[in-house]
C-alpha cells in the first residue's frame, strides 16, 4: 500500500521524532517535568542541565553532532 | 522639497478601494490592509500538500475538516429553504460541498485559491452539479457580481484571510437581499497546546519567541465583525474538536499535510532541532493524556448571518410582549 511506503521513509526528522519519544523518553520526561515546575517564569536555560542530558542522548542515538 | 516627495509618493501608489476602513488607533500601513499572512506562501503550501504522495497524505488528514463540515451541515439543514446555487468559498476539495444533497440545492459553486486542492476530488463524489472557480477569496467580488447569490458558505478557510472585515463585506455585497451566509472558522484557542509548548521551548533553549501559530480571531469579535459588515439575524456559536496524537511529531506532520503550515508574514523558516525536541517533551508533560498520547484542540466558530431585506422577520417593538417573562421562567 502506498501509505505504508511513505510512512516508513526514514528522514532525519523522523529519526529525531523517534528518538525523542522512545529512545530518550526518560530524559525527555525529566526535562518536561523541569519546565512544568517553572513554566510560569521560564527564561533562557531555565532547565539547561536537564536538556543537556536529553540532547546528549539524542546526539548519541542519531549518531551525529549539531 | 519634503512636500514634493510626499506628493510623489502618494501619486506613485495606485488608489484602491479598501473594503475595511482602518481603525484610527493603528498606524496606516502602505498596503491598505494590514498583512498578517503570506497568501502566496499559503497557496504553495496547500498545492504541495495535495501533490505530495499523489494526495494520499492529504486525504488521510481530512478528518478535522470532514467533522466540521458535518457539524456545519446540521446548521444548514436547520434552515428550511431550497437553494438554486450555493457558493462554497474556500472550499478546498469540497469537504462541505460533498455533503450537499439535491433536496437542498441544485448546484454548488466552489471557489478556492489553491488550484490543486480545488481539483483534488472527482465530480462523481458530489451529489449535485459542481462548478469550480480558481480565484482569490480576498477578491470575491472579482468573480461574483453584486446581489447575485442566494447563499454563500465557508468551511474552515477564513482563518488565512488578511482582510476578514473586508471579505465579510464582500460576501454581503455578493448576496441577494435575504441571502444567507453560513461559515465556520478556526478560533482563538485553536492549537493552544502546540503554541504554548513551542513558546516555552523557544524561551528555554533560545531565549526568545517567534510566531509559529497564527493569531486567530476571538469568538467575541465575530458577531461585531458580522454586524459591522451589515448582516442581520446573527447566530454565532463555538465548538471544539479535540484530536489525540501519539506525539507532537505526528501533529506537525498532519498539519503540514492539511496545508496548514505556518504562513505568518515574517515567520522564521527554521526551527532548531533542539527546540523541536524540547517542544515535544514539554507538550507531553504539560498537556499530555494519561495514556501517553497528546491532545490537540481545534476551536471552531460557527456563524450565520443574513443580508437585510425589508420583509425579514424583525424583533418586536420593545414593551409589546403579552406574556410576563416572570410567569414563564
């Protein structure tokens, strides 16, 4: 079926989507919870530490740097 | 010298009639009507959305528009009148028009600014005669003569119009006296989850925000706009369609396939992958459902207005009631 073909095409964005929701989901949750705790007063790098772990996990899973 | 320059600048600009008059508080922009949306970009996005994968993706994401078209049809069926022709403004492939039956109208005239979207579906899928016109919704009076139409409907297209007051005036002008306008458009709280998730992610990661979700019309402004355009016997109500997605990524993909990508003038054409990943995490924690999926809210404003005619029913004279409301309530 045509839908099956299109949905399995792996683009970098699809990979990012996959890894941010599955491979690195625990780091994503930790980061999300941190933002949730401060969301009324967020400023730059409010959750820097949590995001660094999340970002590190994503970079390893994607096998590339950015 | 200065005066001369000013005169020259005015002469260089062709005089055009703007259908909406500017409010005094805003600085008069050079283009007549304040441009919020990039209409050319929007047309391209919608063309591409239909061309991608031979329209498979576009058909998959019909669910929001089909649902709203269905709810709008209930409102049309409440109106006991048979029309000769109904104009579907911003019809898309005809989500609303396909639901029309021969008992309600003889013919449907579909107008849309995206040609591929307009021609996506075959005539066989419609139960009534179809005519398609590829034209800009913002210049409706270029394709429809004044006082010519019995009914104009618009299902989920007015949220990309720059000059909403002007388009409503044009709709009223194109209608015959006692003509019907029935519309549905996305309203203020649409996609508020995505809006807030992206804002929080951008502030935390980049230290600032930029427009990703369009500014949308507030519900309470619609009745003002309709009466300002000259409609009478107004009915405005709101409704919500909530859709669940596995994650923010599927929502973004579906919005793209709907042709509903960002088209705000001055938008950023680039979103850093860190920001996107952050937004996905925030979306889930801030708005997510218990089962791990995420909701997206589409707020719909339905509106009905009639072009004035002397014989239309009117409210009775104040104080002419025979029954005391106290007895009824």
